[in-house]
């Protein structure tokens, strides 16, 4: 297994990760961080797991060329990661703060137990996105996906904001089955579509129209999203959105009571 | 206080490659693809299936057999000689490998069935049924002998180790195939032993599987009614036999057989139009005991193609890609890009919806 080749030009630390084992790679990043490095450019990434995991610091920025492996940015607390291609499963797992921007599609179980920070995906996302996201006071995690989503979007969601812009590349459903199943907190904003069907919703949620407060939230977040992906904000924002909210914050409160 | 906590966080890994025009792909390619998923396994099982590797013996059944000792090899060969014409027999070529310290005796036999085999007097069954009977008999009754591959012009290579090491051990760089599947094992409920590595195979069917089949008990007892005996102590074994039963014996259309395994939910059947509803209701009723419960992503290899399928709520990952006539299936996109950096199309199959890729018809 080749060692990672680290090179410093100006402020940016470039690492050629071709064939480098993930432990080696992540060790190189941590070593450079300790030495005061803030800007990273990871080249030739393919499948290396756990990139950015547990890293701290809002001024740290990691740009990735290639497809990073699972659990990208897990437990991350502050840094920004930009992925210039697709990404895999388990991104933003239990992430606390920071931002991850994926320019392609992303896989399953994104934002598992996420408690803060942002995950922006330009393309499609897989199954169980936003599963058990949570929030506390001002700490509200956000996931925005530009494409379509698989089944169990927002499953067991306890807090946070999930936005699906629902742009389709082909004839397909914008959103999967079991939408918001077990959801008991937070909110999902969806582009309005016939694909949102009553019999594909979790029984804990209902579809509602937006109020002023919702519109303000969307204004702010979509502006940021469109800026990051150089998209037309007005066009994106003018689409009709609906929201999905839990009808009870304790759906199973009485399950074992009687 | 300083402490160090290390846990293997893992799931099995799958990879499959097929060239629909039967252009041959070297074993190094699939080894490279599955090696990228190293951390999905834990070194307790790796294996490969290869189709098109024995063109000189393409009308022979190729038995790959593992023996725990010489005595069972003699017992097996005695049985074989009575029933089969053996046209070639040899040790499966292997190399000394530091990561594969011990292994059973590995032998392969290229055989045809004797037209006057003794069992015909009592039980008139066809050739393929007789192969199945042989595999079941050997695996159950010849202590220490296991037939782990029994198809034509194909073969399984597997053992205890990481797949990249098992591949090197079996010298897979010397094989070219038009369909490959590979598996990196992380055993959960069942032992990590040579016979328990994937693929599981019967006749042309081979299975690599990531997940758990919690319906194993029901499936196993159901298969016993049709004289399939599970003797390899691993849940995935049932899938190989179920495919043989549904596709070869019962001659179900492929899509329906796969729907029997990854059964539609009743709530979705209720929404179908009458014709479909009747058919899917019948499938669930007749093949209730063949349904696989639990999380799975599976790759199925057979003489005419490659199939990938998930459980109906996609509890295990599966990615597909295409570049010209070559298709790829894997647990992770990076595993595909390792051997095909720029596919024309890359997609995530939906839960319970199979990806079916067939070879083009052979031009004679």
C-alpha cells in the first residue's frame, strides 16, 4: 500500500490518495491539522472511509476529488467538506457542526442521528435519508437534496430540517414509500408533487401548507444552497413547496400504557 | 486515562462483472474490485465465481471438491467412479500464500454422467437432478468432503481469508471469464469455515450475499420437501437451492421467481390491478416458505447472465453501473470505479427490484 504523498502549495495541503489505505490518509490529515494546516485538497480518492470524522474547527476545509468511502464526516464538528463527484453511504453520521457539499448523488442512511451542521447534495439521495436527525434549541441540522429520494425519507426523525427539491433525471418517483415513518420532530419540506401520496406516508405525519415562518426558513436555506451549487435561486425558490410534520410528538407514548 | 477501543464495523462486500458479448475479463480485475472493499469483511471468508473458464470441457460437469483428509477423498472418488466418467481430475492449482496458512485438499473433476449408472434402476431422474442428488449425498454423507461447485464451464473458488488473498491463493490471474462474482465475508451468525465461504453453488447457480436470512429455518425445511439438504451451516446456502427449485425445477419466469424470494408487501399487492394482484397473491401463497426474510443484497450468477437483487426495503447497499457491454454490480460505487473509473451510467437499484443482465446469444 503506497504512503500518501503530501504537498503544500501556499495555504493548501494537497494529498494524492491513490491507493492509500484510509487509516494512512486520515492520519496524514490529522498530522497536517496539528501542524496548523486548514485547507486540504484530496486527489484520487476512491472508497477511503471515515474522511473528516471527528475533525474540529470551522476554519478547516477539505476538497475531495473522487468518490469518498462510507461515513464521510461522521462526528464532524465544524469543518467544510466539498465532494466534486458522487458519494456513498452514511455521510454526516452523528455530525455535530460544519458543512458537507456533494456535487453528485449520495447513497443511503445520510445524516443518521445528525445533530447540527448542513449536508447539501446536488443530485439524488438513497434510502433512509435523515434517519433519526435531532435538534436542541438553536442547534438544528439541515439536509437538502436536489434530486429524488428513496424510501424511508426522514424515518424516526426527531428534529432538524430536511428539504427535497425533487428534480428528476428520468421518469421516476420524486420520493419513496414510508415517507416520514416514525417521525416525531423536525420538518420536511418537499417540492409539491403528485408523487406525495397519502398511502405512502408514515402514519405519524401529515402534509401541510407553508406559513410565513416556513417561507423564511426556505428563503434563507435555499439561497445558501443555490449559491453553493451556482444554481438559479429564483427559479428554485418559486416552485411550490409543502411541508411534512409529525401530528404527535410522542406517537408511541401510549403504546405500552394500556 | 487513555484507552483504546477498536471495533470492526462491517458488513459483507459484493462485486460482480459481466460482459454481455462474452469478452473475457481476467481474474485480476474482479480481485482488484473486491479488494477495495477489504474493510467490509474480517478475513473469515472470501470467494469468487467465474463463468466461461473451462471452454475445453464445456460439456462436462466440473466438480470442485474440498476434502478435510485423504480418506474422504478416496470415499468420494469411489462413489464418483461408479456413476461418472471422469475425463480429467487434478488438484485445483493453488500457490503457497502467507495469508492462507491452512486449507483443505482442493480437487477438481471434469465428468460426464454414465448412461448406465446404477441408481437408474431404482430412480429414473434426469442428469441435472442426478448432479443435485450427488452434491446433496456427498455434502451430507461423506464426512469431510464438500462439493462446492458443480456446473458446466464455470467454477467457484473460495475459502477462509480476505478475498484478495483467496484469489491469489487460487491463482485467479490465470483465469479469464465473461461473468465474475466476488464476496468478502463478515460472518455474523454462522462459523467462518471453508465450506461456509461464498459463493454457494449448485449446478450453474452461484450466490454471493450480504445480509442475514432470518427465514433460514423455514426455507431449509421447505427445501427438504424437495430433497435439498442444507449441510453447510450458513444461511446463504438456501438461496442457491431455492433458485434451482424455482427456476429449473418449477420453471418459473425469472421475474416471478425473484418476486417469490423478495416478496411484495400485501399492502402493495392490494394496490395492483386484478391480473397482477391475482398473480402476486398466488406467488405469496404458493411460495410463502421460499420467501427470504431479513436484510439482503444478493448477486446471482448463472450460465446466461448476472442478477442483482435487494430485500424489499433495501437494508443492504447495491450499486450498478454500465460501460458499453460491461455491467458492474457492487456494494460500493468506489469498488466499481476502482476497475471502471468512468462508467457511462451509474445507478442505485430500488428495493426488491432486480437488475437482470443477460449474455447475448452465443454465435455458433
